[in-house]
C-alpha cells in the first residue's frame, strides 16, 4: 500500500516536471550589465583591430612606395646603360675609322716611295720604319680597345636584361601589394561600419544599467518584476505613428471575438515596440493567422506583459534582441489572413504566445489575452 503511494507520488512529481511551464530566461540587471560589458569589449576590440589594420595598411603602402622607387631606379639604370652602350659603339666606330686611316697610310707608304714623304713626312728610312712600327702599335692598341669596348657592351646588355627581369618582378610584387592594400582597406571599412551599431547597443545598455541602478535594482533582480515595478522608463507607446485609422477594435470574451486592435496603415510603414522589452519570436510558424509576426516580452508592474505584432511585411529585429519603446521592429503588411495593409496588435499578461505555455499553448494562451488599450494610448 505504502509502496503504491510512493510510486504514485513519483509519477506525479515526474508529470509535474514534464508539464511545468518552461520559463524563458528572466531579464536581470546582471544580464544587462553583462551585455553592457560585452558591447564595451566589442567596441574596444573592433577599435583595436581597426588600429592594427591601419598600421598594416601603412606598412603595405610604404612597401609600395619602396618598390616604386626600385622600379624607378631600375629604369634609370637601364637608360644609363643604353647611353653607355651607345657611347661605346660610337667609340668603336671611331677607333675603326682611326685604324682604317692608319692602315691606308701604311699601305701607301709600303707601295710608292714617292708618297712616303707626303704620307709620313719621314726624314730618313729609320724615321720611316719608326713611324711604321708606330702605326702597328696604334692599330694593335685600337684592336685591344675595341675588344674591351665590345666586352663592356656585352656586360651592359646582360645587366640590362637582368634589370628588365627585376622590373617585371617588382611590378608583380607591386600588384600583389596593391591587392593586399585593397583587402585591408575593405576590412577597415567593414569594421568601421560596425562601430555605429556597437556604439548604439552600448549606449542603449548603458542607459538601461544606469537607470535600473538609479531606481535601486540589485544585480539578480528581474527588471519590472523584482524592481522598477510599474515604473516603465519610457511608458507604453502606440505601435504605429503618423496617419492610421482603427479598422477593428478589441472585443474578446475569452474564446471568441477579435483578440486585438487593427491599426490600418499603408504597407511598409514602420511598426514600433509598444514598450521596452526583449524580442521572443520573429517568424511566421507560430501565428494562427499564418502571417509574419513578432512577439515581445515586457516586464511590467511585477508581471510579464506580451505584445504580438501580426501581418507584417518585414522585420527590423531578431530574436533575443532588447528593444526600446518606440523602436522600429518591423513594417506594416498584409501577410496571412488579411484583406488589406494593417497591423494587428495583440497583448496578453502572464502567459504569452508559446512563451511559457508549451504543448497546447493556444488554449492556455487565449484566456490571458487583454485589451491593448489597457497599456497603449487609446485612440
Ligand atoms: Zn486583427
């Protein structure tokens, strides 16, 4: 008998565990402090990354300038060698002419004696022989000089080839460096583009943390439940602004009627969070209207308040994102069971759409639906 009782109690405990509502994570001050810290770190590390990337870019640009200088040097050297080759060729031609002239004189002097005096102005045979040997020495000398010049030209041409090759390599290196610089520049601009968003989040959480500390919240207090009860920093606001009209009001008796307020407005107009809160769901799988919807959880006056935005054309937030009252979360649409552009705003207290009512959530949820005008400004 006692054994059976124990078994029943155990079963009840197990059942109790299975069907116990799954509470989504509470928003505590500590959580906001951690988020604040997270964005502070993110801002610091992004700024550091940008700083490092800028230094890298500077190094790359210095290298580019260095290759530029080296290319210029190679080009100057090629021109200088060209000039030298030209000069040496001219020198060779001159030496050739000189030797040719000397040999002509020599031949003349060997042939006809009559031209001997005319050719060399020699005063005696000894003098003549002497002068002939000079001719030989001079042509030998010229041959040697020409040979040396030709060798010099060969060396210069070789050096030119080397320099042309070096130039090609430097240009390739330069191209690589330019690409690297482009990549780093891209990295810098995408990181810089992230900064405003991080700063935004940072100041958002900074404001929250400062505010909740000021009103006496402790780190483990759940905001709006354990502290800051009924003292919403920004209050409730309308989910749409500008020109709109109420196409259907709230009339719900717990099982039939219209569960929310329909704000008729052109598709694409911004839809705003009615109060500070955390986005619990974004999508079209949960909605009984088969529409695109967003569900936000607010902690207010010691209880959880839920706002649901339906028939949206698009989203501007993602799940688990903290939002401020009046922040744009999506856009008016006519998705799902809808006959025109409008926003259907539905609100509930304690139990939200699938939030803490797993299993047969629809039936456990509908009895918690309230008139949104209990919170948002009436029209
Ligand atoms: Zn509606």
